[in-house]
C-alpha cells in the first residue's frame, strides 16, 4: 500500500452530503474517484453515454434554454450531468446559442465539458521506450483524484486549487505500474516538462494511447497550410485550394460589435511555421495573480517561438469566443486531428519533435 499522503497530496473531503454518502458506501480507503452524476440520475443509462462536467464554481439549471428563464437548481464545479441533446436557445452573454438538455433542465454548453465515464482494463506491463518503460495515456472518466508520489507539491496549481483533480481528456506519460493490497492497479503519471510532480492514480481511469492514434494524416501532401481567423475564432486546414478541415476555436484576440480588435492578448498575426509538436505538455505563463499553470495539455502544436500553440482544451467549452491568453484553444478532437495532419511528423516515442527553419506547416493568422 502507498503511504498516507498529506493534505496537498490527496483530497477526499466531500463538499456535500450526497458525496459523503457516496464515499462512505464505496470505502474511502480504497476508492479515490467515483462518478458523482450517479447520485443525480433518476433513470439508468449506459456508462458510454454522453455526459457533461460542470467547469465553473456555480452553474444554474434553467427551466428553458434561455438565460432569463427560471432557475430550477444550482450545480457546483465538477458535478456531472447526463447530456441528453444540444438545443438552440438564447444566451446574450455568450456567442454560442447552444444549450444542453439534461434530466433536470437546461445548461448553456459553454460551462459543460463534454465527457464520458469509460473504465479501462489496466495494462499489466509497460512497453519499452527510449526513456525506459512507459506509455502515453488519456483520462477517460470525468475527473480523478490522486496521490502525490514525491511530496511536497511543486507546481503552483497544486497549491492554488482547493481540491486539485485531473480531468477528462488530459494526457500523461505512465512510467510505473503497481498493485495495492486490495488488488487494484495504479499508474504513476510523470510529466516530462512539468515541475517534477508525479501522481499515483487508479489505472482503470486511463486508457493507453496507441502509436496508430497519432500516426500522420495525408503525410504525402506537401501543400498543406493552416489559417486561423481571429475575428471568426476559427481554424481551417487546406490542401492546396481545398479546405479539408474546419473548427471553431478560442484565440487571444476579441472584437467589439464594430469589428475593432480589443483585449489583444495576443495571437500574433502573420505567417508562422510550426517549429515544435508535443503529445502532452505542461503550460505556465502570465504574471503573479493573473497567470496560469495547466498540466497534461494534449496535442500541442507550437507555431510561435514564445510558446503560442494550437492545443487541446479541457477547462472550457466556449469555442467561437475569445478565451485564450494568446494560444489557439481547440477541442480535444480538433486538436488531435490538426496535430496529426500538420508537419512535422511526431514519433510516439518520445512524443516530442522540434525542427529548425524553414519549419513545418505554415500557420497563417489573419484578422479577417
């Protein structure tokens, strides 16, 4: 068994009577993660169904898909609801008109992370790599708590977050496997470019990413280019004159109703060659009190030397609206496709490549 962690290393204090009862029934000593939405569900459903994780401290469930509709109840961060369907409604404060119908009412889509609750069969042995035994993994449950392997905690997010957790779609390198006295398998997560913190997590919460999943798309094409439109908050991938992929994103430039750029954070305009790609990275930046420290960011494609990149985003679902400090935030699905399609090609081992000028695929950032 792993030794008892300190307050920073493991967080198990429930925030509600409902969670306390769930923890008591499961056994606090053996389970560090559980699906909190089950206590809210009035009917049975498949664990492979679509779910939504609340990403803000306070989210209202409305009677109708309108911001001015009656509030039926209020949810807290990390509660999870059943995502029945998308529906067009009214939300003047958000660019997107999409709401989510749940069993209890309507929630605007921007504050719900699309998630699933998929358990995995733990790997028994790690494959060999150039850095020793290890594999890339992705979190496939709404959230998971962890035990810190090497206290004290180093990364700012571990100190600045009241209840630190890992979230659906985050990607980490696993470098060790062990079993506890109850027979549960645990993975040790190791960020290659973080602060040096290592985490033990229940293995069934993570799935192995295979080399085939990050294999290049249309590698034979030499006429690729990416266009990021700041005003439209969109990204397009072209092969010659043909657009082969389009997605809504969030970048670092906002515009007023007259189309004048404001709050320039800034995603720099101009052509930029891709110079580095990483399967996963830890991003830190900004200033004291106004910075960010985010681990496990998947499918990161750097195209400006100061760290501006297209990357997977799990902390908001507000694509089409400026929500970035300069990078191009994309959904996990979109970030992964772009990562595989653009050059240079990234080998699974080590999952990181840097190229010199003239660089890889060109990313054209325009204000139009």
